[in-house]
């Protein structure tokens, strides 16, 4: 869903390796979609204004990951802030 919002295909994988941090409170089986969402927010492929729309679309398909999207959103912002102040 998020991919169709803003991303040209060639930019999707360019900075993938820059976005790494621990997910100690997210179970291993629930990392992929929320992690990608966090990476898209971190790298500004998605904006803060896209967050609620992406999460609502996910929930509309009866997916139970809202909590993890919120966690990843906050972590992406934290990482972005730490990067600018480093």
C-alpha cells in the first residue's frame, strides 16, 4: 500500500542498508511490514501526513499490526533526529 503512494521503483532499495535498529519488543514474525514502513518514514519516502492513511489501510484489511506501525514510526523519527544531531 505504501509503495503505491509515493515511490518510484528505482529509489525503493537505494538506502535500504542505512535503516537498521533493534526491535526487541517486536516479535520476529511481525517485523517485515512495520520495518519497511519505518524505513519509508525514516528516509522520507513517506511523510508524516501519510502515516495515518497507511495504517488505516492496513487495518481495513483486518491486519493486527497497528501497534507495531506506531512503534516503528516513533523509532524512525528518533533515528532521523539522532542522525541530524550527530
